[in-house]
């Protein structure tokens, strides 16, 4: 009898514990302001509604209580053009949700895109988190500018191919915004990034490879990055990351973005065991065996924003 009573008591306590844990997890990512995910170069929101650029990440954030939206902007274009498209999306979300501000998370070229919005429309933005973003430029863009000089036939051919690919990806995801491969190349170059940073310096690191201001014009700034390249033998994108890393020499990088270039605002961490595509859980969630889960890292970032009342 006593054993039965003890067993029932333990069962009740176990169920209560599970219930409390579930409740805690449900509110873990429940930020005051909705989260908006912004893709990078040659990105998309969701292909045919079944394959997401932010693979599994949106769902993980939602499972903790966050309201999550994925922006739809050009796959390739100037940072400012993509930024204006994002402003359009945010104004629409304002009208639909009644929310006045948003927590923006931008991957790769999505970083300068969300920074632009925070710079020109801080009334729309509660926080900016840049993930694997080439804030000081991408060496690969510089290399392409050198090997494909302005006016060359090959530059025109390559730009035409990238524009066609961008339009194709846009079509699969329902986006009809214009594409401009050369505009993206100009924005992502070292010179283009330097000019952009001079016009939109909010959160810029005060020292090389350092951190920048966390709070500017009412907007919080954060950055996250990776420094691994070949992370999973089964990931078909790893060879591309390996090739991209060759332009960095001995500088730590994620295959496309240097460690220091990823810095902006408060640096949460800049050396996760991810390459550039691992940062958004691509391809199909494959990454290094012992690396952190991008979904878990961004859940923690959402919780950080929640704690700050954002």
C-alpha cells in the first residue's frame, strides 16, 4: 500500500516537473516584438513552401513562443535596395499584426540589409542580429571584381547567369523583386562595404576585430559567426566552402566571411564550428558532429532579447 502510494506520488511529481518544463520552454523565445528572418545572397524564404532557407530554425523559434516571419527580398541586389524591400515588408507586417517594431536577424548579405533598415527606419526595429555577415566586405567579391573587370564580356555573361538564377529562385519562392547581380557584387566588395559602413555606422566596431556599441538610436546590435569550413563529409555544399576559404590565407573564416568581418555591435560569439551555410542549418541540417545547433543558438539569442524586453 505504501509502495503504491509512493509510486503514485512520484508519478504526480514527475508529471508536474514535465509540465513546468514544457511551460518554461514554451515561453523561452517569446519576445515582445516579432522576429523577422532575412536571407542572404542567392537566398529565398521558402522554395515552393516546402524547403526553407532558414532550415528548421523558424519552427524552433516558434516552438518557444516567438512570432516569426521570413522576409521576401531580392536574391541579389544592392544592400540599400534589399533594405527598402525589407522596409516594405515590415510596413506591411505593421499593418497586419499591429506590432510597431521587429527583431531582425540577417544572414550573410541579410546583415547589411537589416542594418540599413535600422539606420534609416529605427522606428521599425527593436534589435539587429547579423549572422555570418561580411560587414567589412567579402574577399570573394573582391576576387570576382578583379577577374571579371568592368566592361569585360565574361563579366556580362556571369552577371546574366546570376540574375537568371536569382529570378528562378525568386519564382520558386513567389518573389518578383528585381535582381541585380552586379549591384550585389558592388555592395559585398571591401570598397562597397566601407562606403556603406560610413553611411550606416550604427554598431560599427570601435577597433579592428572588436565590438561596437550595443544600443544606438534605440536599437540593439548583435553579431554571431562561425570559423569552420569543411564540417560534414555528407554535406554537398562543403567543397564550395572549402574553395571559398582559399582566398583568406591564414585568416579564420567560414568559407565566405572572415572572423573579424562578422563582428558588429555586441559580439555574442564569432567562432562557432560552422561554415557559412551551417549558420542557417544548410544543407538539410548537416553540420559538424560536435558543433552547436544553429537553432539552439538563435533560440538563446531570442531569449536574450526577451530578457531585455524586446
